[in-house]
C-alpha cells in the first residue's frame, strides 16, 4: 500500500527555524527611516517584544526553537501531514505527482499559529500584558487570540471591515479566545476616526488596520504590537512548514519540482518555500516557485522600492514590491491576499528571478471552481486564500498533462474554510435547492 499521508512524530519535528538571510544572493536591503518626521526605527523597541526584534534582525542561519514553544507547537497539532492528492491527480489525468501540506490541521484552522505562538510566548516572558494586531481574513486574529489564551495575555484585534462584515462566526471564535475585536477603521484611534469621518462605510484595508494596532500599542506601555505576515521574524517562524515538508519528502523519496502557495503579505508562501529556496541557492536544485495572487492586489507585480508597511506611515520604510501603501484595493472574499506589499525576503527572491507569480481574476469564480474540484476529490474545504494555491497547482498539473511531463508539485493548503462558506456561496451560487419540494 502506498503512503499517501506522510506524518512525522513530535520527536521528528524540527527544533530550529531556518533563516535564509545569510544565503540570499545579495544582502537584504535594511529597513530605514523616511527623510522627514520622527524616527520609525527608534520606535521599534516600543512596538515589538525584545525577542521578536532580535529575530527580526537576526543573521544566524538557524535559530533554536525554545522548548516551551515546541511544546505549544505540539499542543497546536504539529507536525502536520503532507498528503498525496491521488484522487485529484486522477481527475486531472496528469502525470504530475501532487502533494499538499495540510496546515489546516490547527486549532484555529490555519498556519498562522506558527508565528502567533512564539510571539505571544515572548511577550509574556517579557512581562507584557496585552498584544494588539490587525487581521484581514480573520485567520491571523484568531491565531493570535488562541496563542494569547494559551500563555495568559490580553489581545485587541483590529479587523478589516470588508471581511468582518460577513464573518460573524470568525468574530465569535476570536471572542471565545478572549479577544477584543473592533472593525477597522474604528473610532478608537486617530487614524480610524479620520477615515470614518471621510467615509462612514469605509471598507478598510490591512494597511489601515496595522496603523490602528500600532497606534494602540504605542499608547500603552504594557502593550506590544504583533504582525502576522511580511516581516522577517514572521517568515522565520513559519519555516517550520517547509522544514517539516523537506523531511516528509525524504520519507517519500521524492523532491518537489514546483512549490506553490498563495501570497498576500507572504507568510504561508515563505513558510513553505524558503527552506526549499535555500536549498536551490546553496545546492543548485532546479525548483520553480509560484506565488498565486489576486488581481485585486498583485503586489509582486508592483514596483520594487522602499515603502511604508502601513497606511498612516508609522512603520519604517521596507524595500519590497509594492502597489503603494495608500492604494485602494477592491474587496474580495480572500481578503487575506489584499495587502499592498510583499514581504521583503520574498521581494528580494522575486527580484533575483527566483519567484514567479500567477494572477487570478478578482471575481474569484475561476479560483473557487478549482477549490470545489479539490473538495470533491480530496474532501477538505480550503480557506478562500488557499483556493488560490489549489488553483495554481491544478493549472500546473494540467500543464504537465499537456506537455506529458512528470513533475512533482507541492502546494500549501494554509487554512480551512469552515467559516468562509458565505463567501463560496456568493461566488458559486450555492444554497439553492436542486428540486422543488412536493406539496
């Protein structure tokens, strides 16, 4: 019998995160202050916990995962399975081998706990009492609320209104973990009040929610800000995904030719791809990396330049592919992909020609139809963001069929969609009866 579920034991879970910075072809451009205004760099120790800031600036190739964090990872269901998608392969009639990393096997339903846990742990160790954050689709806010509940620290979440307006269950989930959740823009911050005065129905954006969470954290000496994507320390923590996956491919006696994930800010794409990208840089492995994005926010096709990470210009400038920190992006169901900038590390890899991107239409029907195919063959309901990863994997597998190429594809299903059915219903027209009731 073939082994379609490749599972590691807790004893096989990696005990170090991988930091790609020493292995990049060129040094990563550092964050910097703008030419005018107060120093954003000097503000960082007020915003982040000391350990998180240490990880952000770290240049060591490997960083030890604290024993307590490893125990919390096990509590959260790590290691997670790598699954061979044989039924999907058969449906596509493709010679490609398709594997997916099941990051949805998580108490909160997504990969986001991989960085939420260490960030909450380090804040608690420092004696801080509250964390503030933003969230787009709601997965990150839920993950940080979960982590804060485990370590015993309060949390305030600013949630992009475009998503919060239709995700009541997700809001309740965060609240069950003890989180205070506010629609963003909110009336709790100066930037939120100003935007609401301009438009009382403002849909918000991740950049705006980041501004609100930062403003809140800076005003409270016992609070610390936490980010769920983009920054170096987030991608460092997320490499647990790719490191596990490498071990699982060794068990399968295989190696991916194509690595795929969706990309908003870059956390789940980086988590899966970075360990394999390091191998390619160091060992010359011929691996293709594809970031699946929405036409609503194709940041990897933006301009590679220094830009702010938030709407109100409170962050340092980061060298990244960006659409502009105050750009207006249309709302989509996969709101976690609606961010103006890509992580500096992913942007650097993109600038070196090591990361490709595929952009899907903003109406999302094409993507969600492929998620429906995945559900009907593999049984797992993906988050709307993960549907983009699935669509790209299916498209690549069909290309292999047309070219008669035997490639190995791995893609990240970074979250489940149990709280996102309203989005699927709206796009796919679900919910209608198939027959009339008899009278």
